[in-house]
C-alpha cells in the first residue's frame, strides 16, 4: 500500500538509517540506565547482550546522543578486528589521525590518552559492538587497557555489546582483568504486549498517522507482537511488510508474517544450550471465554489460580446447566499453567480431548459445556509432564487441597432452591 494512501508522510518502520522516532520500553530504559551507571562509575565495565534485532544499537546510540559532546566516547564494531585494527579504530574515534602500524606503539598511545583523560576526571568510554567476534589478540589488548588505573579509579571504561551471551568468554582465566570489573551483565528482553502496541502506534503517529488504530487495530498489533516475539527490530520489519502488502485498511491480523524468532541471551549455559532456551515470561497469560463465537469474558491470569464453574463465586462464572458448580481449576506454578478437572459431571476438554490434568500450551482451547476458553501465552511452548515430581510438588498439592475444601464448603453453604436445582446434563 502506498504510504500516502495510508495517511502517512514517511515510512514509520524504516529498517536502515536513523529511526523516525525512538520509542522506549521497560528493557530499553533499563539498558540506558546500565550504560549511564557504567559511564559514571569509577571502574565501570558492563556487558550489554541481546539477540540480533533486539534493539542494542538503538540503545547504544541513544545513550551516546544523551552524553555531553566533549565527553570522550568511542564506538567501534569489533567484528573480525585484531589488535592493530582495534586500536586504530579506537584512536580514530578519539580524534587521532595516525600512521603508526605497530600494535605496541598504538597501545602505548591509547594508554597515554586514557591516563591523561582520567587525570582530568574525564576517563574515556569505549563501546565495542559485536564484541564476541573480536580476535583473541584484541581481547588481550582490552585486558591490558582494563588494568590501567589512576588514583581515583580506572583510566578507561568499557561496554562490550554482543548478540550472544559473553558468559563463556568472561569465565576464561585470561579475561580476569575485565571480568573482575564487570558492573552489569545486562541482557535485553522483548517488549510486552502493551508495550508493542504503544510502540507501533507511536511510530505510526510520528510518520503522520492521525488515528494509528485505524491502520493497525488492537488485534493486529497483538498479532504483530506475537509474530515478532516482542523484539523491536523484527517488529519493525514485519510491520513494514504488513503495511506494504495490505490491499485495504485496517491491516488484517491474518496477513502477518511469522518469521523464525531468536532466543534471548540470558541463558547462563553455553551457546548451544542457548539455542533451546525458552523466552522468559514478560506478562501473564490471557483467557478468552466465548459461547457460539461471541466473546463473553476476557481476563488476564494475574493470580496463581483461576476457578471455572457455574457458581457466581468462580473467577470465570458461566451460568450454564451443562457446567458443574465448580468445574475446573487453572493453576500457575512457576512458568507452567496446569488445568485440573474438579470431577465435573460433563468433563473438561482441551482441543476436543477429555482431560483430568493437563499442562496448557499457547492457543490451547478449553471446552466446558458449550463454552470455550482460549488460552493465550506465547511463552508456553513446552508441554512438560504431569507425572512424578511435577504434579506431586507440595505447592500444587496444597493448592488443590485448598480448592477441594472451598468447593466442599461452597457446595454445602450455597445449595440452590429446589426450583433452581436444575440437573447437570451430559453433552
């Protein structure tokens, strides 16, 4: 679709060059705080990690733009750099035009510059992107620089930026000069659903959209969030593609592309283990209750348990004679959501299969009577098991015991009058 036809003056989701607008969100703001604290700390060195398209470059450049211009900061792409190329790049960022080719001479010059700046209470800050791709000799040079000290602290501060965990590198004995100074080991996390919605609408507004929701309504924003995993760079790309391919407005949710998603970098294990890590939960699951295709209730599972049944005392109260007074229980334990049938007469079904105990996955559909409850949680991707230790866990069993006591007491105290005591029918 032409941008003008969509009421836009500019491309709201550019994938190259300067962003039209910098939209902050929780993890972005935390990352900025990390960079600021590293810059202000007497011995600051920090790690900033996040997968490709997680917003690292936007955070770094936003921080640099917020710092006073006379403050010495060097931003270097470390991809493939050896000692000489790294030192040349750093010195040029600090304003030197030099013809030296010896690594030892370059290192000596950078030492002098850092010590002079630190003596003037302005120690330089070195930010290295793609730090995981530095040549080992370049890492050794950084370790030498990390040991430079003046009376009040270190002579050079650093931020190492990477699209994978630097945990293994930092545990190497040779990296101790840097590892012992690490102030923050920070990992970017994706946006939550509401943050993604605001991110999309604010970018559309910056591009000239008077009513952003008329281009990307709530349901489309939610589909974009789910498809992108909440990672801003991926969200930009699939939003751009969805807008370009749209034949009419608003952009339809079912037209959203679903690319392969990266995983977070916060797994403390090796790079191989990180490939199987499950993204951490950034917001609670959603439950959508429908009857004959109409939504009758939508709620977020902020509590650890949700009770479903005919009684008005349930969290999801469904006034149907096909549903038992206390029909089923949803229970959150850690990152897992269990569904437990409470010995209902007509049974509880998940994806058309009758269950008694069940671990819920994203987009599972629970059926109770003629009502359906859609379970939405993009972070619930592993079924796990209900056998052995999982279901025998003390916290779960105690909760089930509590609920059984509540059910028994409620059924005793709130028996309906004879004229209301309709039988529970089998479907």
